[in-house]
């Protein structure tokens, strides 16, 4: 499904601020994998997602989606295969456009955007049904500007938008980190439903180790631009937070996890 | 007072012409969120192309079409500067504007070209103000209808999304660079078209006529916004507001002249008014925001 082959990404190469964000990473995701990714700040988690999505271009290595080499493909073309939800709820939706307009834009992902009318009556019915299933009362607010929604509502709508065209790959970049705990839990529930319903191959970055353990069938830990731990299936199910902390301590040479890792 | 009333139809006609121009500005400034200064040049390009072609015996309709196309070409240049060459939009517009100064001189071969309505079969002229008003209103209606359709299509929605949230647009597979170019092309085409109308109406094209056009366009956009924003306007109403903004601008302009203001100061006045209106939302947010409300939104 997704293959990263020896991918390297270096920021500010050749300067004093040089930072090797991804250091020769290789990773293969199988169809239907739901991978949670953890790691400290600056471990390269977000860079990995951004290189896959095409926001950054890899400096070395290859990225294949469904066997197709997309390493040099521009971000907007790659979007045909990829649904994304960002950490900042403001990024995933167009604030000044209506909910239905946003959903229509998502529905056209990967299709040719011609001169036919953007939203039909049938679309509207479909959107209403999808929103109703979120159980956030958004189904009667199709012509509300997204700017008027709360962060959690926006993330939920973004999730719908990211998944509605059955992407080959769903990328979630700490998409609940900016939400309060209650809303985060709700959005995570919605995430679980959408992923399992559509059997989406998913990568989810999180700072919450409990979530990383509870969700998905596979877990990856990153540190200093490398994947230092990769477990799946039963082995992952047996894992505890204590195990993860120990792993992390080992990887970071005794300099212990940052506060954020500790707290969660 | 009668002098002022007599000047009114002329002011409205000019306002409508600049209202059409301001619709072009609206597309870049509001829809795409780009400040495009190309318009100071492309406005004159439209005037020059129309005037020269008609002076060379062309019929008014193809002459206006060519003016429209010439403006589109100018927009394309700015679009390429901005998207393919990575030049900030403001600077890209300024560069094209400067290039157009030379281009416009070359088109006319001199600093101005007369287009007197007595000799040429123009569509609108200040000699027949009421007829001009009717035709201009018809142009506005058609233009607004076409744009309403265009920005409601899948492609047009993609352009709106590009201006609203570029990251989101790209994540939804929208070619944002291409869309910005299309927006700039469309915008400058409309601006040049309004230039063609202005040349006919005023009976001349002059290399200096475009100076400060962007400010007048922005003024019309801002006034229009103030006129309609409280009514939860849809796209049609917003564009209507922009045209009305142009009309209000020119009526105020006439009143100011009538009151005896030194005409040398008019550009200063326009710029100050636009600066104040642009500052208002910022200052409002800075000094009159309600922190309570913000907390509520976050919940």
C-alpha cells in the first residue's frame, strides 16, 4: 500500500541549522493497516507525514503508494490518493465557505473540476446523512460557514472530508491535540468508526500513549529521524505505557522523555 | 445645487464603469486574497487597445473583446511572475504594471489617443449619459450573473477555496497555482474591459488614466462591503455591493468637487479614506475585542 524506501529529509542542509528530520527511513504499510506513531518533539513524525503527502519533497529515497512512485509528484496531485487531517483545526477546512461547500470540494478530490455546478440536490442529501452520523447536530447547518464551528466540530467535518472519497491513505497528524479532552475523545471515536467502516489504511500521529496503544493494529516509535520500534498485532496488544516509556528511555540514551511524553 | 444634480448621471455612469473595474479587483483582493497592482496598468491597456483599434477602423465590439484579451494577457504575466517564479504577489503586480507603462505607450505610439464620439461609433459616451447608464447597467447585470455562475461551478469553487485556505485546497487536490493564475487573468480581463468602456465614455485614452486605479477599485470594494455586509449577503449581493460602491465613490467625488475641494488633493483624499477603512477591522480587533466571546468559541 504505502512504501517508504530509504527516505531522508534534511532541513537547512549545509548550514549551521542543519537538521536531519528523517534519517534513511524505510517503512511498508499493508492494506488496511492502522498505524499509530509516537515519539518526542522533533522525532520526525510530522515530517514523515508531510513527505508522504508531498508538502515536503524527500531529499533521498522513494515513496510508493499502491506501487506507484510519487516521490516527485506535487502535493495537489498526490492528494488524489491521500486524505489528511491536521493538528490545527483551522487548516483542514475553508473557514469562509459553507459546510456543504467544503464537503463538495472534498467530494471532488481526485476528479476533474469542470464547469458543472459544484453542489447538486443529491449531494446535499448525501452530506446531510453523513453529518447526521457524526451526531454533532451539523446536519441542519449545511449553509453555515465553517468559521462558526468549534475546533472539535471542524476536525470531525475534516475527518468526513478526508475519508469520503475512499483515500488509499488517511494521514492524521495529531488531529486531537488542539482539542479539550472530552472533545478529543469524541473526535477519536469518530476517527475509529470512519477508519473501520471504510477499512482505510491509516497513519495517526499522537502524543497520547494510551491512544497509541488502544487504537490501531500497529505502533511505530520514532526518535531522531529514525523508526526505533515497530510492533504489530498481538505483540502490540500486550504492550503497556510502561513498556513504551522504557523503550523510549533506552532509545534516548537515558536522557528521559520530555514532559509532554511523561504527562500523557 | 442644480449643478450638482446635473452632474449626477455622469457620476453614476463613471461609478458603474469603475464598479465593473472594482469587480475585477474583488476577484483578486477578496476571492483570491491577493493584492494585485497590475490593474493600474491593465486598465490603461484596455483603454489603449480599444481606442487604437477603433481609431484604425475596428468595430466597437471586437475592439472591446481585444481589450479584454489584452488585459487577460497582462494578468497571465503577473500570474507567472507570482506562481512560477515565486515573486510575492504585490511585487509581481508592480513589475507587470511597470512593464505595461511601456507596452501602453507602444500600443498608442504616444501618451494619449482621442476617441471622440462624434467621429467614432462608440457604445457609450458622456454626450449621451442616460443611454450610457442603461448600457452600463446591462453590462453589470450580465457580468455579475456570469461570475455568480462561474464561482458556483466545481472549478470556480476551487478558486474560492484557493483564496480561502491554500493548504486545505492543495490537500483536496486543487492546483492552487493554476487557480491563482486564472483568477489574475480573469480579474485583469475585466479591468481592461472597464478601461475600454472608460475610453469610450470619456472620449480618450491617456497613459496617466490608470494611476491609482487600484485605490479606487479597493475603495469601491470596501464601500460595497460596508453597504451589504449586514445582510448576510450571498455572492450576487456582494458583487452588486461592489458596483454600488463604485457609484457611491463617484457621487461622493462629485460632491467633494462641488464643495470646492482643490482637485489636486483628490488622490490624497481617496488614499486616506481607503487607508482608514482598511485599518478599521484591525483596530477594532485590537481595541474592541471581547475575550469572553473567544473563550466561548474555543469550547
